[in-house]
C-alpha cells in the first residue's frame, strides 16, 4: 500500500512539473482545483479547475 502511494505521489509531482514547464502556473492551479473538486465531490471546484486547465492548454504559447 505504501509503495502505491509513493508511486502515485511521484507521478503527480512529475505531472505537475511537466505542466508547469509547458503551460505555466495556471495549468497547475487548474489541475489542483480539478483534483480537489473531484475528491470533495464539488462540481463548482472541479468545473473551475477544468475550465482553467482547458484555457491554459488552449491559449496560444508565447
């Protein structure tokens, strides 16, 4: 059980770093809000996170 949690945490950190490097802070914030919203079963929080993540990914890169 501990190994699964450790691997999951490492994967989440890697995903966060990849998003931050490629899409910036708004994408990481969107992913965080989406995850919190899903865990808390809050549709508002998950919706805001999904919208923020979508906008960060769809925005033109400078």
